[in-house]
């Protein structure tokens, strides 16, 4: 394999969602994660009006565990826990807390975190679903998958409440299904090789990973697959960020909405550039004219982004 392909950036944004029965695997995870983890970890658990989760996890963790506050800069080697009563979001290298409507009957909910991570960080994200009831996190995990990230679900047979893991597995082509005892080692391997952390980076790493040599080496079928994946990633991220901007407009957060709209415009422009590149005779693919990737935001996907 070409050296540039081996040196793809690691996954330095890890988002974790849990509900009923999720505290034990979270404690196991925080206990097992090493102090030199080159990634930031964000945790959402369905909690009431008060929560001591950050303190509970911090007692057993080698990494610092903090309750997320709006405006915090995202830093590797830190675990951020959602505060009660507000959704935890990621944007432009910072944490945002928003008192938006409940999703899946919860606030904080897992899906808003996962969607915002997918929109902001694309292929750098690892999404993790642990024990919990109902299906919170499924739509968000699909967004992570479609934006090129890695999807992980706790082995449902060992989960106290397997509904969330099983829902995710029914609707997402999950990449890894480890028991809780193996989760930290898996995440550490995924994070290994992460490039220097660049808060607020605006371009998808996937889009810059394929050098000319790698493309030539791949052959036409692999080129088709690469371009479809890349186009799908940019279009999905654009749709997610447009949705986030609309939400912020509705909350009268005009400054943030403008930032999100500018970001979405960049992703739209990236998608158009990839589409035009894929149609160029140099690639001699199957005549990319949008094709499957052009229809990525199907009615089903659109419904997922309208939570």
C-alpha cells in the first residue's frame, strides 16, 4: 500500500453515548484509557437535573474528566461529560451547550453530539454506543458512518440494557462490537497516529489523503469508490451543518448561525469540486454524474437530520 495511505490521520475525536446500564462500562472505559491518549473524549448519558457523573468517572480515570462548559476549547487527552439539561455540541474546535428541544425524550441526548461531531470532524470521529434503552444515538451513529468516521457498539449480550446497541446494529453497518473490557484498547489503537491536534480544522482529512500516486495505483474501481465516498462525506456534512445553522437561527443565535452557514457553504463547494473531479476523463470511472453519491441525502437521511 502507498505510504500516504498508511499515514491517514488517527481518530482524535471520540464521542460516547449511554443511558440505562451505561455507568459500569463508562467506568471501565475511563479506568482503562491511558494517560497518553491522543484524542478528546465526549460523553453523553441521559441524566436528571443533577449529575455527579464527571466526579464518579474522574476517580478511576488516568485522564482528566470534566463537566463540559460552553466555550471550552477541545483538547486531546481530556474527557468531557455533558451537563444536565443541555445538549452537548462540538463546533469550530470548541464545546457548545444548547438548551434545545428534547431528542428521544432526553436532554442531553446522544444524537445531537454525534451529529455535530460528524459535521465538524468527519472521518476523525469515532462514535461509541453503550448500554441504554430505546434508540438514542442510532441516527447520530449513521451520520458519523456517512461522514467517514468509525462506528463502535458495545456487545449487546453483555449490556444491562441492550436496546441502544441493538438499534444501532440494525440501522448502521457497525465497524466494531467489543465487550466493555476491550473498548479502551480499541479506541487507543484507533487514536494512534493522530496528527497534531488542530482545533477547528475546516477541511475533511479524507479529501486530502489520496495522493496522485495512490490514485494511479488504486485502479478505476477503487477510484470510483474513493470518489463516491468522498462526495457522500462532503454532502452529508453540508446537510448536517445546514440543519445546525437552521436550529441556531431558530434560537436567535445569529452569529453562530452565520458561522455554520459559512462552514456549510465550504462543504457544498468541496462536494461540487469532488463531483467535477470525478467526472473528469482522467479518472475513466463509471461516469460520475452524481450517481448514488448524488442521492445521499435521501428522504430517510433528511428525516434523520430533522430531529
